[in-house]
C-alpha cells in the first residue's frame, strides 16, 4: 500500500509545477494577529498595545515565500496610523515582505467601506502579478467580511487559480461561498503548505504540547472546537495534537457554559 504522505508530497509537487509563482493575500487582524476585531475596546487595545500572533502563522508564512517571484501581501482594515506598529510586529516574528508597499493599510476617511477597499486592492494585486501560471491564496477570517470579499473576487475571475481559506474565529457563518474554514495554523498548513513544511509544523506543535498555552492557538474570544479534527491529515498521526486541543477546549467550554 502506498504511503499517504508520499502521495501527498508527489501530488503537491506536481501541482506546483504548473505555477510560476505563489501569491498569498492575507488579512492581518484575527488572521495573523490576535486582535479581537469584533469588539471595539479590545480591538483598540490590542491594535496599539500588543504583539500577539496566532501560534504557527509566522512560521507558515515565512516558509511559504520561497522563490524570488513568490509574494506575501497583507491587506488590513486597520488604519494608516498603526502601520508602523504592524511593521514592528512583522519584524519581531521575522515575517518579511518584499516591499513596504506589500502591507496595505486603510485611510479611514477616503476608504470608509472596508469591503470595497479590500476588493479594490486585491484586484490591483492580481492585475500586477497576472492571471496565468499564478497560484493565488486568499487567507482571512470570519470576524469581518473577508469571506464575502474573497468569494466575490473569485467568482468574477473564473479563469484565475484562487483558493480561499477562512479562519473560523466566530461560530457564525454569515457568508456562504467556495472556501475552506480552518481553526488553527496547522489546519491552514494542511491545505496550502508543502509536505516538508507541514511536517515541520506538526513536529513543533507536538513537541510544544506541554508548554504551549491554549490562548496562543484559540484566544478566549474565539471558537474553541470540541472535538477538534484536522480533516486533511496527509497521513500524519495527529491524534496527540487533536486530543490535547479537544481536552483543553472541553475544559474551557465547560467553564464558559
């Protein structure tokens, strides 16, 4: 019987041959950074005073941008005034952008509608990088309108290779569409990372089980899934990780309930 991990490795490598570059377009708040953007006071505090990220996201993004033409763009609804703070966070976690212009922040007066602002800039990025031979990965969360915006762009460009991944922070699913939900960086990596990178994240998480705090993966304001299951395991035994998260979430949910 052929090893599942070998099949995943070969399949992922084959699919990558058809693309000349990978472009990741990512949200920032509640996708990379633990912000709690759905609540005004915590959002303001976390935007200006903290540098807390979701476990594994820096490692994933740093290793996804491997080739010269690959690129990470961050489009955030955060205002221009916090731009320097975002760069400081990216520097702290060694998430490098090819250009400072690849971090796109919002002018609060000129760009009042966050959804339109994001869609406009996503289309600019696609126009700049081209439609053929490019693998576009949209990553966001369900706190705001990322699912709606991303799906709208994808529907309008049926001949462009676009895959969408939405961090499920809130239990509500307001915007149905052609995308995959994920709960953690491991879940996201199982979809978009090469086998070697996914294996690396699995190994690091497994080694960190005794020391890692649940809030680094699932902040208190976010959904804490119980049971927790990564459907796309790629043949890895994730039982110890899934058991740990399930048990911790049961404990938290029990206290909250």
